[in-house]
C-alpha cells in the first residue's frame, strides 16, 4: 500500500490476520500513534477506570494520505484486538455526514447482530455500544465529518480502540489524541513518484524529482496524479511536468493544480466522462454507470475506467465485479468541472440515463429469478445482451456488490426532486429485486429506508395511492419488529390516504391491518370491529376468498376475548366460505379451529364431532401434519370424555403419521401460524 487515501464505502469486518503491504514514510507519525495507544489516559492518571475506548485522531486535508496512515496503523496493531477490525466511512462523497442510524446499522450487521428496520438512531447506537462492551475491537472511522458522529459510536470499554480520520479536530471528545499530517518526507515522496514513473527518469534528474515533490508540497494524492501523467508519457522527463506545474501558478492547492494538468491532457470524450463521474451515487462507478452517464458502449466505458485507474484518477474497489471509486479528494474538483463545463440540462439528462439504466438492470436482476414465468423469459430475451445476467447467482452477486450505490441512487433521485417518476420506478424495482434475491426478512432494513423515500416522494407529489402503499409497507415492517403502536399509526394514515385515492385495495388492507394491530395490543373488541369493517367491504365487492379469511380473523379475535359464541358463529361462516370456494385445506383448518373453540366453550361432544369432520377434510387435502394435530386433539377430547383407550389409538395414529413421537398435548399454535391469520402483502411493491 502506498501512502494514498484508500477510502472505503460501507462497513467491513476483518479478522486479525495482517497482510503484507508496502507503505512509504510516516515513520514518526506511526511511532507517535503507537505510543499514544500505550500512554495512560486522563482517567487513569486520576485513578479512575477509563469509561470509554481510547480515540486516536488522524487529521489532515483530503489527499494527504490520512486514510492510508490509519490503515497502516490498523494493520500493525490489529493482532492485539481478538474480535477483529470494524470499518465505517462517515461522510458522503460530497462531504455531507452519513446518518448515525445508517452507520450503526451497518456495524451491527458486520457483527452479525440484529438491527431492526426503522429503529431510531439512539436505539441503534446504544445496541452497538452494548455489543462492543464485552468485545475487544479496533474501530476505524474514516472521514468523520463531526465529533457527534464519532461520539455516538464510541464503545463503553477501554478494551476497544477507535482510530478516527477527519479534516480537523474533534472538539468535544475527551482525551482524543490528534496526529496532524503534512506532506511526506522528501525521500518517501520521491520513492512514491518513482513507483509510477520508473526509477530511470528519477535517477537521471534527481533535482527535478525533488523540485516536483516541492511543487506538490509532498502531498501523496498530488504525487500520484503526477506519477500517472508521467507514466502515460514514457518519453517525458520529470522536469517537463515540473515546468508545466510551475507555469500553472501557486494557488496553495497543489492537488488542484496537478489535477488540472492531468485533466487538460485527456481527450474530450474521456474528459467528459471523467467529470460526469461526479454524478455517480456514493462515488461508486461500474462500466454500466459510466456507459449511461457518457452515452457510450459498456466495453468502451470499461476500458476508459481502467485508463483512469492507471492515471490515478480512480481506484478499483477490488470487489468480485468491476467497480471503481472516485477518490474523495477529487470529487469536489470533478463536480466543479461538471457545473462549469456542462449545462444543467445536460447533467440532468446524464443523471436520467444513469437511473434508467439502473432500473433496467434491476428488472433483469429480478427477471432471472422467475425461471417458471414465460413473461419474464420473454422480457429477458428482449433486453440487450449487456443488460442480461447469465444466471441468478451472478445477478445476486451484482446486487450485493452494487447495494451501497443502488441505495445511494435512490436517495439522490428523491433528493433531486425533478426525476420523481424515475425515482418511483427505481424504488419499485429495487424492492422487487431485493425481495427476490434476499427475501423480505433479510432485506427489511433496506426496504424500510426505500419505503420511507417512497413516502417522501408521494407526499411531495401529492400521490395518495402511493402514499397509502408506502404507509402500509412501513406499518408491516414496524409490526414485524414489535413496534405495534407505531404500526397502528401508519395503518390509520394509510386508511386515510387510501380513502382519498379511492383505492379499495388499500382501504381494505388498511382496515384489516388496523384490526391486526389492535389484536396484537390486546384490544380484541376493537380488533373484531375493524375486521368486521374490512369484511363489509369485501362482501360488497364479492371477494369470496378474503371474506372467508376475514370471518376467521373475526373469530380468532372473539376467541382471544373469550366470546366463544361469536367465535363459533364466525368460524362456521368461514367454513362455509371455504367450502364454496373449494379450498379443502383451509376448510379443514377452519373446522380445526371451530373444534378448539367448542372445547373452550365446554362442549366436548360437539368438539369431537367437528374434529372428526376436520380429520376427513384434512385427509382429502393430503395435509399430514394437520391430520396428526387433529388426531392429538381427538385424543385430548376423548380423555376428557373418559375414553382413554380410544385416546391412545388416536395418539398412536398421530405418531405414525409424523414418524416420530409427539408430545401428549396439542400445543397452542404460534401467532400467525393459522391460515386465517396470514396478512396479505401490498401489490404496490
């Protein structure tokens, strides 16, 4: 590793095994930083136990090699921290702070710990601190924008070490140990330059090399760009570039001077692509992104991106798929060029092309999983070859690698405000692709963020139908993570939006979801009332399948409330509905629940007859597990009626059906296990 900024996006968790690296200079700084780790803190000197982790600060301007120094320090001391190294970047490419909630969530995910979707910043930060309290971890926080970001993530144990990288001081964090970077020493700077140009040109004119180092103020990023310029021109002398740089004038910012020379040497087409890369979400670029921005072929974009890496203008992220990162120190320079050399309409068009390409890739990513769908196969065949994935695994890998950029694309599209139609399509396809490849539960944290953004757009554009869908999806995610009261608020708001849009589906599902939330909160009378309202709408529209299911939900609410008479009446209505629909399995389950309620109501003879009928329907449905459960219920009922011999026969039959010995009593079904308790999902996704 050379002394250059190696910014990372997102969070990774690595073990203690160190890898060989080549690092130039910073010997004094490394020695001081390692000494600071051992030095006693203020709390120790005062006789108190250190309450929090030690914080080492590496401060310097972008391009000074601050991240590379932090990575080298981490490499040297990582073996002291048995639980590994955690990394997070705390600023976006444009310098805006990354929300604490997002960073804490990513760190918890790296630790393989739950991070409930929709949880508040404070809760996630507290969960992270709790998780780190009994660990010995080295935490690298790169590009910290504010002291508050670092403070919220500090482990409450002296066993951990935090290495923070920032532009300036982190005022407000106690006992922080700062290390402020300037330029490299001359010997290391010349060695860095010769690593790009080759040793011959430096050896034949060492004074020119030292002069170039002085012009660049020994800043690593500037030297790398200078080295890339010289490497692309084997016949140019070091003195030639030094003269051109000197002619640029001294504005006190060597990086911008060197960058202007490097940019001016590019042909017009690559130069345009380079400045448009400032639009890349999260600073992450792949050949498709560059192709869409510049309006060129994917292969041509790939070649140009590799050329930019050789020139020091981009970095390869080293991921499974071709992906590059715009260095944080160059992002503002590229952005300024784009704003001055391209018209706003051209930038907006480039951004729209990029989002449209992303939408089509997400469509392809999802369609490759629908192997049994003729429509999906036809859609794939109609797509250009460059947009198709060879198999579902390749699509899943792409989705995983591009996930940070895809989420950033959604945030930028929503923040733009002028591309709401594309933003809505992008969010819809991203949700579908994530669910198809990762599943709803695994993708829930990302889905929550996307649905919140959908809600933002819907409210801004006054789209009540989309607002209702977003609120329903957010409510479902809140309910799944135990925030039932918050879910109830979402569902009521979704009902209002659905009524405003005259969306019958949304209003019906919102009513049912309100009832489900009341049931979860233990307010069974209100739950039954809301299920009844939803039932009335389904009856009016003749939706027989939903009618039967809602009778079951009303019956379940009355059962929980102890209203066994109403429960029996509604279960019988559910049974009749399933019989009319020809749903044999659901009819058997509804009869099973009716038998349970009859038993609760003190009517064992009726329960026995109903259970025997349910067994027959379960046999017709070929539902072995339900048959076994019903046989166990029959056994319990027969024991209550004083017939232990028949009870043993039914229990033995259940054991033979499942091939293993079952408990002697039929346990209560888990919440949601009943077929009548399944919550429908929104078609708006």
